[in-house]
C-alpha cells in the first residue's frame, strides 16, 4: 500500500532525511519512532503530498505521489500533529467540506459522522464554531474528517497528543478495526507503549536515517521497546 | 506597578516589531526591513507631494487651509483605521491567555494594550499630518513656537478618534454577541457605520464650493463647531495660540481619561467573553448537501472573505464606494452631468456616450483596486496543509479563489452599471458590452492577484491583518491596481476624443479577455509549480 524508496529530503544545504526505504503492506500498522527533529514529520508530510522532496519515490496504492498526487490523495487520510483547521467554520461545515472533496454520498456521510461523532463525544458540539473548540476537540474533529471517507491509507503524526484517555483508547480501537478491514496505517508517536501494543512493524529514525526496522516482536523479544529505543539512541 | 507596566509595554513593542519581521533569517530580515523602509519612504513622499500640491493650489493667504484639511484628514484616518485595528489589538488579541496568566494587574494589561494601539494611531495620523505641518511651517517661515505647538498638540490629537472608534468597535462586538452569524452581523454593523460616517462627511463637506473657494476662517469655525479639539489645535498652530492648544489638549486628555476609566471596567470581561465562540444547544445533525469540488471550495473561500471585516474593508472597499457612489449619482444626476461636461476629453462626445465612458472608467478603476485573491492564498496560513493533503488540484483551488474575487467585483459593478444605465439611458449594446467587460475585468483582477500572491506568499503569521495590510502581495496588488486603474482611466479619456465609445470599451474588454487567457495559462503552468513549492 505504501512504498518508499531511497527518499531524501534537503532543507537548503542540510540533508534532513537520508535515503529511507520502507514498505507498509495492506492491513498493516506501521509505527515510526524517533526523537524530536529526527525527520518523522518531514517524511510524513512528503507521503501526504504536502512537502516536496528531491530524491526517491513514494508510491501509494501503486501510484507515485509526485506523478499522480490526486490519485494518491484520494485513497489517503492525514491527521497532523497540530489540528489547525478553518476556525471560521462550524464542526459540521468542516466535515461536510471534506465529504464533498471526497465525493462521499451525503446520506452515507451523515450516518458515518453521526456514528463517529457520538463515539468520540463531539456530536453535541458539531454545530459550534471551531474557534470555540479546545485542542482535543479539534483533534477529534480532524480524526473524524480522516475516518469518514474510508481511506485505504491512514497517515497520523503524533495522533494521541491532546486526546483524553477515552478518545485515545477509541482511536486505537478504530485503528485496529480499520486494519482488519484492509486499511494500512502509518503513524509516528512518542508513546512507545502504544507502538508496542498496536504496531505490526516498527522503524526507528535517527538524524534522518532508519537505524532499525522490523517486526514488533523482533524488537521486543528480549527487552521492552523503550529499552531498545533508548539503547539505540545511546549507542549512537 | 511601573516595572510591570514597563515589562508589558516592552513585550507589546517586541510583538509589534516581530510581527513586521516575521520568522525570517537575517538576510531575508534585512531585505524585508529594506522593503519596509522603502514603503515608508514612498508613503512619506506621497504625503509630502500631496501636501505640496495642495499648498501650491491655494491662493495667497489661504495656506492655513493645509493645516485645517490635513489635521481633519489625520483624525478621520485614525477614526476609520482604528475601528478595524481595535479588533485584534484591543479586543480578541492573541496573547490574552498569556497576559492574564502573568502576575500583573488587569489595569497594566489594559494600559499596555492601549499604548501599543495608540502608537499605531500616531503612525497613521503622523504620516498624514506631520509632513503637511512641516511644509506649512517652512512656507510661512514659522518660528519655534509653532513647531512646539505642532508637536505637543499632535500627541493628543488622535486620542478622541481612537477612543470613539474603540467604543464603536466594542459596541459592534457586543451587539453581534455570540450568535451563529456573529461575523456577518459584526461586518454588517461595521459597514453600516462606515456608510453613515461616509454619508455624514459628504453632507458636511464643502465640495459644492470647491476646496479652493473655502475661506480658512469659515473652515476653522465649522471645524471648531463640529470637532472642537481639531479646530482648536489647528487654530493653535495657525495663530500660535497657546490657549487654543490648552483647550484642545484638555478636551482630548479629558475624553481619553474618561474612556480609559470606563474601558477599565469592561476590558477584561469583554475580552474574556470574546475568547468563546458560537455554541448551539441541543444540536441535531440535519441532511447534508452534496456539492462539487469547485462549489465546495468557492463556498469556503466566500465564507472566509465575508467573515473578516478587515479583509472586506481593505480589499473590497472600492466596490463598496462604487455601489454607494452609483446610488448617490442616481439621486444627484445633475451634479454628475455637470462633472462630465467639465471634462475636456469627453466634450467631443454626446452626453450619453461621455457618461458611458466615465462610468466604465470608474468601474475599471475601482475593480482593479479590489484584489481579494492577492492575499487569499497567504490567508490559508496554518490551514494550508488541508488544501495540500486533500485530493484537490491546484487549478481547482485557483479557480475558487479567482471566482470569489470576480464575484466581489462583478456584482457591485453590474449594479453600478445598471443604475447608471437607468439614470442616463444607456443603449442595450452599451449595457451588454459593459456587462461583458466587467466579467473579463473580474477574472483578470482575480488571476493577477493570485499570481502576485503565489510570487509573494506569506503563510507564517499570527494575525490575519498582517497579511491583509502589511504583506508584500497586498501592497503590490493594491498599488499596482491603482496604477493600472489610472492607466485605464487615461486610456479611456484620451481614446474618447478620437474613438467611438462602444468601440473603445470593446477594445478594452478584448484586452482584458486576452490578458485573462494569458494569466490563466501562466497560473496553470508557473502558478501550479509555485503552489506545489509552498
């Protein structure tokens, strides 16, 4: 579903991300971890077509993000680390905006919104202006907007920041359900426990390079993921 | 207390300075500072040039009119600008939470906000009035006392208009409440206020007699009657009258003191309430509407435009003036006919043709100044990731932004044209041709503005007013629009003496259609590349 080959990103003369190769299969949850500034968000923004890159290819569902960005974005949903959304709209207006962009049937979209909004407990606030939302509520709205059009690939950047424990639990449950239905998930986080419990495969990025990648059970065979992660950082 | 006030003031100044510089590297910062100095220099030059032009046009003994006119202009400028600037500076400012969490009193927070707001007002008032005052002083060989009066009185001159406009801005905010249509209600009320003041100043103006014919003494007595603090200040400067200065200073200081005392009681409560948005009780999800991508983006864009009063007033003020002017002309047909008859280049034509040329020229002039698209991309700001991550082609995004600009121009311009057609009996061919030219104009302005914004984007900002008023794209689009408008005016007026109006306007329309095609081609090639690099 997601195939990254020899990805490089430069910021001026700084070589920020150096030759990343990754694959995320259909129905797989892939955890991407690393310290602040390691290059996680850079790669994620490139996967979503937000950030251009100089070398390499990123293919989503067989399509190249640079050659066919619209084709890729049609099957993709992105949840950023900071939920900056149109504050002059109400919650429902924003969700309707996303539904229209993805040409989702209004009745199906309405049912989906109703179900998810009730689950994430923001149904009563859907008619309120986004300006009045807290950070967590905005985050929930962005999650809803990503789930309502049933993407084939879900890309999340630090999705649990600002979520209350119940919403965080619900999101993890949703991620599992989506994978069972064939959706692939690529996400970054600093919450290693979540990665350990949720992911099928993991990659650790440091200073723009993948220093270890593999199945979760291979990582946690002899020690917890936290110990492995800190150990690798220490070695470096 | 004084230490804390000093800290808050320094903080506000630093924020103001950082807003101008943005988050740029040293080299870019230097370039930007150079650009700011260049613009400031240009504005001062324009102010000096305008004052000098006025001064030279007055007959001997009428020089004091410059002080009267420019002090009035400075005060009016502060009044109009601060109605807009109060939002975001005195109310609904971004650092409210941060300041409230500091161990400083509420009065200190309020005073620091008022002082920083006052500094902006001094900037606007000073740019208009001070060059004129210096020119006047040089012209009449004024002594030190005159300059002293100018300086001291100037410190108090913007206080009353600033306080008055802040009260009005606050009243609008309170009346708009926290309804679902808060922005719309607030915008409509601000717009209504603008119209009332505009109509009032037109009614009070001395335009029928012409500026040159106004006697300074009569002007001064009128000014002292309606705006005593300005009248006394002008009198003090002209006659080196310290009593008049004291009167002006005391009145301004007293009124401002009263404002601060009253404002102190509501400042925190109002700002605290403004932090809350619109809430619905017992929300029930209704049927959703299905719309195409263009329609969806267009609606989003239009909502963005209409929900921001500063956006409307800065980028579409020309259209508001045009529509108001059309209604005025319809009610004062004879005045317009006299004006048209006095223009030498239009005298070669019959009356209807002359007026048709003039109306089209005015529509083009105001249309070219109304560039909403020039900041529309920058205004995406932190929300830009939405457009980039959703399956939206850049061309679809461009089309929505251009279409909103076109609608903003086409609707008022069509109304103006049709009202003029009714008043002055334009032929059906004139109407159809002008309607088509307006459509071509609307798309031209939108595409040109968008291209400018793509070349000079500014996505990193904390207040939208910085993009609307201070970005390079906004400056280039507005100034470029004025210059293009003047060029169109010149072309139509010069051409009118030689070419038949229908043919002339048709030629201009064709020119816009050709430019539309070229710009669209440019947008879909270079524009898309620039968009993808953002």
